[in-house]
């Protein structure tokens, strides 16, 4: 071998050696990089898959009534709850090698890079489903190298710690379909008014066409472009043997019926009720060390859909178009469950809840609790007192109070407690308050949950202390329950996004007796008097205007001030309270405004009890019925025409007949001297 040949061989060996060294170095670098990547993945651990999810609300029967979202409208569904056509369309379009690669499709990356170089611009992407899922979860859409590197790192970690089906499920629940819809379930409901599991082949292809560019391929933005991309997706599915040629052709020819025009993001059943549930659930979860903002909760509520519909229909029928506001709530006496709630006339205009958030004067609706105090202080339904026009002095004689009745008139004869409550006489009420005293009345209100800031003035007997409609209706619900108080609730159970039960209401909830059975029953019977015209006097019984609609026994009381009206009442199985007024405290002077409250109440009660048997109020031991003459309080005879059945404790049943002239005097309560009472004429 000559010298020249030797030099050539030597140079060849040196080049080969350099190549081998470079291969070893590059291989080592690649191996080191892969090892470092693996170590990085192990150190950083599995990336969180947590995303904002909808909290779903169910009624008492388990039917969905609405939802709330922390940030994005999303309904998370498992992979087996998604139509297989959706997953096939996605893989055929976005990532044909999804189940074989490890997060990156290198062949596809090389092909896309070649096309980009050839066109001298970016013309094709090569992101796998895993990479897109990583971007959806953790990153922005900035077109920078930093974002792409982070995307690759997250994709590698996802593939390291999660299986393919988990990644596919996550992607389908996070991808954006436009119009505020995240995930295939929300999109399916929005575009087709059905669940993702029920999507047909052409519907699935049309849906998967959207994420490539929601502003371009959404059928709402451009139905033709959506159709064109749907056709492409169907062809790709056939090419990859995911569907047959016949299936493709049938799907391509099918005319789709989009339902997005039926969607109403504000269309949610009982929105005020759901707000109340949300607040209650928030407190429950905080006690369990969780936050409601996590989302994904399934909350079963106490809502009775029949009651809610009846309430909304009664309000729609009777609420005048005058700006008058409304509050409505109904409760179950046996459980304390809130069965329906309406917090205002229009939720979209004002989500302020006038049942739970507003405090207004109840007016005469407070009187049943005043008379509950009186019954414990040895009053009876036949306790008579003078109810003529009166000025009361208090505060050591330094202040005066002159109550008036709604129609400006006064009784010119003694009234019994039964009649005074039926016609809502204010003089009798203030005298009762002064007779039983501030301390006893305050204690009674505290027992019923209405204590608050009660002033020691005669006007509190007429409901000048502000209360919420929820609280005072709960007090009436206690009377309906026989004197047993149960806290009103709206939440029956709470499950997390994995179906684990975090909270379930106890079957036997804590309850407390706040009124003796006999006093409670007598009070209930007194409250039936507002519907009985036999009590009519200088003013009619306050419920006779709706008596023509009454088909069963009700116990109730209305309350009226210059700015507010309430009507609250019950049967043995249901309590309902209604408030009407203006948010700004404007006086109610219009006739339609004034009649709305009672009409809403009676229409609701009649519809809620429709087709149900009439329920009587059952007297406990120690209480007996007697036929009494309303005017005198004596045992009725044929000579006394104004007769009514009155329930009394045995000791209070009168011994004399109505014809005995001394009967009223016997039943008139002797007033003490701890307060000053002067006929108005004394000051003239």
C-alpha cells in the first residue's frame, strides 16, 4: 500500500471514529435527556387533572333543577357516558396514533415541519390529543417556544402517570366548543339538547368539527363551514375503518337539527331557591373542611316541584305589573323542609332574595305569637276586653301611643280574643301586650326564633319589629307542627364529583317543643277565624275576601302596614308565607297591589293541595269544642244567632248561656294598673 492510499484509509477511519464518537455522544445526551426527563417527571409527580365543574342541584325526587358554575360551563361525564362516535371522530381527526404513541407523534411532527419549511410559514400543527389536553389544563394559547416546551413537559407527565382513557376523557371534558361551553356534554346539550351519550354519528362529527376553531366552525357562526368539516371528519373515519362506507354516506346525507336557539343560559328552575341552597351548602361544606368553589357537587334539595310550579303560577296570575315585589316560601311542618321559594318578581333583573335577605315589618302577622303568650298567661279564646279608641301611655308617662285599625273604625263593645284575632283589632292587641308584659312576649318570640331587637313599646304588638319572611313563616310552621320547632332547611344531601356522600340530612332531626299542645291547638283554631264571616263586626274577618276559593280548613293571619303586606298560614301538612311591597319602601296605595298577597296565598294553597284529601286539625286531650255565641261568649242557644264552634280548655268552657246578661262581664279580663289606659274622650 502506497503512502497516498494509506493516508486515505487513515482519514476514513478518523471520520468513522468521529461519527461513532458523535453517535455515542448524541446517544448519551439523548439517553441523559430522557433519563433527566423521567427523573423530572417522577420528582414533579402526576399533574393535577382538577378543572372547574358544574355543581348540579336536584329536587326532592332526584330530578335536576339547575346548576351553578365557578368559572366555566362544564358537565363532567365519564368516557363510557360519551357516544363512541365522538371518540372515534376525535381520534380520526386529531390524533390517529393516539393509542400507540407516548404523548408525541414524531412522524406527524416531521411531516408538519417539512410542510412548514416548504411553505415558509406554519401551515400544519402536529399536537397530539395529550398535548392539547395539557394546553387546555395548564397553559395559554401563546405561540412561543416557552409555551411549546412546557406543553411537551406536561404531555410527558400526563402520559407517564395516566392511562390513555383517562387522558381521552379529560380532553373531551375540557376542550372548548365556543359560546361558553367547555366539554362535550355541555356542547351536546347546547347544540343538540341531548346528552353526549345519545349523539348520533353525524351529530358527533359535527360537534368534533367545532374545536378546531369555534368562531369559524361552530354551526351558529357558519353552518356551511361546520357541514364541510363534518363531511371531512366522516371521510377520515371511513378511511381508518372506524365506520363503514354505507354509514358514512347515510351520515353525510342526514340533515342535522341544531337546537341552540332553544338554549337559555338563564333558564334555571327556582333560581332564588338554588341561591338559598348554595348558601346553605357552603356552610355545610366549610364545616367538613371543603369549599363549594371546588365545583362538581351534586346537591339534592328539599324542593317540591309541584309546590314550586304552584307558587310561580299564583304569582304570575296575581302580581300586578306595577313594580310590586314579592317573596314566597312554603315549608313542610313535619320536617321543616322548604318545599318552594320565590325571592322576587324577576331573578334576571334582581337576584336579591326577599325571602331570606330582606327584613320588613310583619304588621298584624305577629299577633298569633302575641296571643300564644296570652294563652300561656291564662287568656282564653273567650277573654273579652274593651276595644274602643284608646291612647296608651308608656315610658313612665312621658310617651303616648294611639293605635288605629285599618279602616279607621273601632269597636263600640267588648271583643273576645277569638273575634279580635279574626278581624285583627289593634286596640285589643296592644292591651294584650301591656297585659302579658314585654318580658313574656320577648321570650315567646325568642322561642319561635323571632327575638331580634324588640323594643319595649306598645307598637311591637302590631308588628313593628322587622323580620325576614323565612323566619316568620318558620314560626307559623312551628304552630302547624303542633308547637314543635324544626329549623327550615333546603339541603338533603351533598355528593362530591366522585359520588362520595359528604353530607346527608338525619332522618330524625333535632326538634324542640316551644308551645304546649293544648295552647298550640287553641291558637290554631283561633287562626281559622279570619275566614269566618260570623266574626264580622266594624270590620270584616280579614280572610273573607278569599273565602270563596277556600275548599278546606286553613289557619292563617295577614299583616298590613303602609309599605308591606304579609299573609301566612297552613294546613296540617303545608305552611306558606307571602310578602308584597316595594324595595324602596314606597307606600301601597293601589287596590291591585293591596289584594295581591291574599290572592297569591290562596291560589297556591288550593293548587298545592289539589286532589289531596281535606285534613282537619285534631284536638289534643284536655281541649273540648263548645258552640259559643260570638257576641257574648256564652253557650249558644236558638236565641243567639251568631254561633261558632270554639275550642277551649275544660276550665275555660263557660257555664252560662248566651242569654244571661252577666256572661260578658264574667268573661271580661280584669286589667291591672301597670299601664295607663284612657278613653280618647278623656283628652278632649
